[in-house]
C-alpha cells in the first residue's frame, strides 16, 4: 500500500478475499445475467439484443443526444456509476477494499479459407463435423483498489482501470479456416473517497467512469459495445469496517442514509445476515446494476448458472431438455457457456433434477408431527380461524383463515341492499367507461359469484363464473374467473343463501 493517497490498484489474479467469497455466486450471476438466454442459440431473437445491465460507454458517445438521467437502476446506458454507503469503523487503521468486476466484449469471427486468403463467414462446418459460428463473446475482468480510512481519506484517490486490446487466432482442422477473436482496449477510472460523519462512521463513495476514446456519435450500439464496460459492478469490503443497510437502516442513521446518492447501481449487504447485530451490518457490500435485497443468495438447489436468474431453474432445465438435436448443435456452436449448460442438463442426475421442483424454507423451527387434534366446528357466523384460535391452533399463514383478514370464500358485499357472496347469482352490467373491453361482450349475461376479493388499495372485486359457460366447472377448479366491481353487478334471486360473514359489508 502506498503512502500519500493511501491507495493501490492491481489486477485480481489471486484468489478473492474471504469476505468477497461470501457473495461470489451472486456476483457471478450479476456478471453473466442475460449473457445468453434460452434457447441459447445465436438465431434466437432474444440473443441478438444483449448486454442490458451495467453498461458504461464513453461519455461523448452516450451523451451525444443529451446528458444521461441518473437512476438507481443500471438497465440504462451511462458513462459512470456512483455508489455511496455508510461504514462503521472499528479501529483507527481501518481500510476499505473495492473490487471492480466487468465483462470485456470479444468479437469471435469465423473465417473460411479461400483462394485469395481468408474471408469472413457467419458459420463454418469443419471436416470433423463441428460447426463454428460467428458470435460476440465476453472476457471477465477484475481490478482492486484499497483505501486507508485515515485523515487523508476525504481527499480520495483515483486510479486507472481497464483491459488491454488484443487478437487471438485459432486455426481450424483441415485448413478449413480459422476463428479470430478481437478485443478493443478499455480505459476507465475508479475514484474512492471517504467522508467522516462521526468518530466511528464514514460515508464511502465509489465512482467508476469510462475514460476511453468515444466512437463516432452515430455509431450503432452493437459496435460501440466493443469498447464498453459491460455488467459493471463492485464488491466493497475491508479490514476493521462494517457496512450499514441502506434498505433497512437504523433509525439513528435515517438522515445519513437518505443523503447517500447511488446512480446506475445500488449497494446491498452481502454474505450471511447478522441477525444479532444492532443495527444489522455486514462485512461486505455488493453494488450491482440490478436492484437486489440485502443478503442475496443463490438457491442451494440450483446446480449452475442459466444466465436468467429471475427465471425458474426447473422450467429452463425442462425446456432445454426438449430442444431438438439440431437446436442443441446450434447452441453448442454459439458459445462455450451454452455448451456447458447443455452438458449439465443432459447429464443431470434424477436426484439433482428433483431438487429443482422447489423447497419450503420454514419461517419457524420445525417440530415433530403431532397427532391431529379434534377441534369443535366453528359456530354459525364465526370464521374457522377464530374457532381454531380458541382451540390453540391456526391454519398456516398462507391458507385462508390463517388470520382475521378478508376471507374470499365467505365474505359478502352489499349491492342494492343485497349481500352478495359465494353462491349468489347476479347479472353482469359492466360500465361503459373504464370497463375492460372483453367484459363488454358479457353485458346482460348471468353468473354465479365464487368469491369476494379485497385489494390492497381498498377496492373490492367479485369473482364470477358464467351460467352458460360449459367449462365453468373446469374454470372453477383452476381458479379462473371473471372479475367485476360491485357496481357492475345486479343481484338476482340467489339459489342459496350466501354464507354469513363477520366482515363489515362494503357499500357499492
């Protein structure tokens, strides 16, 4: 570590710091989110528009039509990222370590051997039957900056970061051609400053900026991406420091947290939650262009990255299994990471696949199963939840009756002085203004009310099934209904008296 600005920078070729290892899986998911999406083929439309998160372009190019608009989401293109967070210092010689991570685009161009040399082609099959496709790849890059939190830290330090350009040539079998991989040089900077707010509290700012030369103003985005930092994010840790949550800060630090400005990225606590902390803190932060909760984790059931972390692993795995042989050949030729996904899916053991079906992570410690107790039936007009409460048992929180809130199956609502609830018959009168266009085709039809739903905004909707719908029983079984407001229904003579409810009726 140097004296003076008390900072250093180095390419992170060694194993990550122990604190950073806590968030390694999540950070890798951020790095490759959207890198290649199912069906993992070059010909898929979704794989022709890539690199949507944390992309930093040269300033002159990205602001050719005006300044960028700051936002905490990194889905908008920018030329910089700014992270601000609060850190508690536990000793005078505390230091902060910042790791910058990003992708450098690598253009993979397939060339065929011809009479006049090599010529670019979109694809080429060699004598061994292997197909090679022209496609854009990416190379992961890292750099680290360390800052000593002493009296000079508020001056900050700026260090250069980036990756060299280069060209790699891979000959293909049988002198059929070659694969040329080209990378453009990347230049940027990371500025780290620390503002002392209290003897044991600092506001840390990390600013990453693209400082390289800009392409022509009207250069297409696909071309400009060759000189961009992609999926840019930072890990922040250190020695003698602990970070405060910006999502759920302690009451005493609300004002300091509100003063933190985060642009095109947002920091969250990483690692395992410190439940005993007061306030809760963490030894590492992940500042990502994708907004995450504190302590994000990759599910332990997930056997590997599918580059679509918001999707369900089981669904993607099943769909990948069902790709045709021709589709799988194209996917394997598209990118090595796609080939790795196919290899993992094709060889996945049944017990690993079974774990993808899902897991229930209990909110309370599990207890040995007890024999079912006999509970008295709920008296007329009393909800099952209250009867269960009298007996000391309640339904699970996700089941109806688990609390004393709305109960769709038994609640009623007054319409023209008539209580409507499950089993009531009505005539549909959708309003001309503001009604769903599809509902207008149902005007005048009769229906049966299945449930009464109370929305979080206080509004009420009634779920109904049409009397003349031959599939009404099937829709009821699936839970598929038409929904109308009380003022869009006309009560008819009920086929049976609706179940009584202890919820105050809502006026139509």
